[in-house]
C-alpha cells in the first residue's frame, strides 16, 4: 500500500512549539496569554487570529502577532520543541517492514529545516518527502493528485478535504491541531486517536 502522511500533529507532537512560540510573541507585544485556553481554541477549529481575538486581544496586536508567527514558527530553535507522538515512529517502521511505502506530504515552508528535523528525530523511513505551500489553496490537493497514495493520514479537516478532492481516501488523527469531537463534525471520514491506532483499509 502507498501511504501518504502529514507531519505536524500526525507524526510529531507540535503543541509545545506552537504554544511557546505564541507565548513569546505575546510577551513581546505586551499581551498576556493563557496557553492552555489558546490550544483548546485551536483544537476546536480556531485559527491563531480567531483564537487571539476571542481571548480579547486587540486587532492591532493580533495583526502583529500573526505576522510574526509566520516568520518564527519553523525556526530551528523552535522545532526543537517537537517530539514524535506516542509509538508513531514504531508504527512507521512496522508499516515499512510490512512492505508499505511511506510518503510524507507536509505544508512546511522551510524545507531545509524540516529535512534537518527529520534527520535529527530519526525519521528516515520515507520513500518520498514533499512540501507544499500552505498559502496556495489547492497545493496539497494537487500534490496528492500527483502522488496518488491509497490513503492520506492527517490531523485537520483540510487534510481530509484535500484528500477527497484528489480521490484519495482520508484518515484523520485527533492527536494534533483538531480534537476528535471537532473532526467528526467536519465530514464523514475515519477519525483515530493517533497514528499508532490507525487501521489501514484493505485495498
């Protein structure tokens, strides 16, 4: 089987990186941030902008923080906060040893830093590694159409929507940016707790 995989929230736990980057930026902009409230809002579908606004941050500061976030979130100093989700690496190696091919497709913008992070974390089990521009609406769908995996495993409703649009079967995990409850409200697709609990379909 040809398995497509997202990175952040699917293979890597990125909660600490995301909350700490935002907390640092909020401090720089004289904003007090409840990181747990922020993460709960993200898990229920909010963007950074919507989460900050709903927490009472004024519009000018929201604009500044969101802009700074885009520049900081993939710096190597922050990527060091990521770590593989429970049993994710073991699951990937087990699938590969079973004869499946693994294809990473991520919306990371800093490709060099992403590849270095994969090396540091020992995630060298992919047949192919591709990155798409997160600011281009159809980039992931187009990449999935070219790659043609049997399934694509991600952690957001957008991952599932792109997979469906590319005629690829989506599987979502609730270990990342979205909660299980939220993901189940966004469409009719399988939702698992994490990568290690995913049961691959019969093709």
